[in-house]
């Protein structure tokens, strides 16, 4: 059964962060297969470009590479500016980019903590904030815009790995999503 028999995203514009591999690539592939013009972003330009080319080659809809490090507010704003330049509106934002860090409790570094919390919690908030006007412009009563925040089961249960900032960031993302949704 073709995916367009289930639903269609034709005419919609999506952005998937962390879209060059893993879960983000799979999400982007689903959007492209459903007809959405899909932008993907990742830190590594070569990987982002290659994935966009592969997904575009599927022939359903274009996938456009927008390489960007969004681990800072400035990086998130730069990505948002590219969307505004190219589209002006956005129908779907998937905050998927993320990082993990594992180290024993006694040795867990501040740099590992900051890297994970910045990318997993801070970036989705500030990217969504920067794209809010584009999302509002893409929204209608019949087709509201969507923000999808990718979390993890580690946000609600513990695993045996010493990934302190990852667990904290995914729990924070769950509650941040609830707070933003209530807004």
C-alpha cells in the first residue's frame, strides 16, 4: 500500500533537524514519500547534502539540505533565517537533533553536560521560537502547523548507562513540550 493512500502532505513544507541520519532521516523520508517539500539540517554538510540527494531521488518531493549547527541560539536563528528566505512559512517542524554523553558519575564533565542540554533542550526551544511566525503563517483552521519534539523513553525510565545529562534532557524535553503546547 502506498503511503499516499493513507495520507498526503502534498503542498506542505517541513523541516527536520538531525535529518541526515537515523530517526531524523527516517522521518524526512516519510515526509518526502508523502509529498512534503522537506528541508533537513545537520552539522555535517556532506552527510546532509548526501541524504537530501538520496531522498530527492525517490521522486516524490524535493528534500533540501540546510547544514547548520543549531547547538547555539545563533545557529538556530541562522537556520530559521534560511527557512524565511526560502519559504516564509513552515507547516511542520521536527526538533530531532540530539546528543548523548556517558561517563561515570565521578568523572562526568561539564562540557558533556552542556553539549547535551544545549542541543537536546535549549535548541528546540529557541528554534521553535525563531520559526514561530513561519509556523503561524503556515497554519490554518483546517491544517494547523505542527511542532514535533523527538524525546526518548529515557525521559521517563532509567537505563543502566550513566548518561546523566541525556536522561535529564529528555525528561526536560517532555515537560518543555507540554509547556509549549499549552501556550
